[in-house]
C-alpha cells in the first residue's frame, strides 16, 4: 500500500483503483525496475571497481537483487 500511495500521491489509492489493479501495476513496476537495474549492471561491467563499491554500499535488499540478476 505504501508503494501505491507514493506512486499515485493519494492518501488512499483504493478509492480510485481496486486491489487487483494495484497488484498488476506493482508487478509491472517491479519488472521495469529489475530491467533497468540489469541495464545499469551491464553498463558498469567495464568499470568493475566502481560497480563493486556501489554494490558494497547498497542496502542488503538491493545486494540480494543484484546477486539474483547476476
């Protein structure tokens, strides 16, 4: 629900969207986010030291996603 509130700017997104719609939008958002992260990882392959530094400083959840994509 926090994601939907942040994305829509609404206090209660369920007044405009039903739960199923929000779930579909969240899946699309997650897919596009991972796609973008994959693109960034490919772009940094030539600069492994910077990539390592960024990953080392990232939150644990972000590091987990990077390891899943690698």
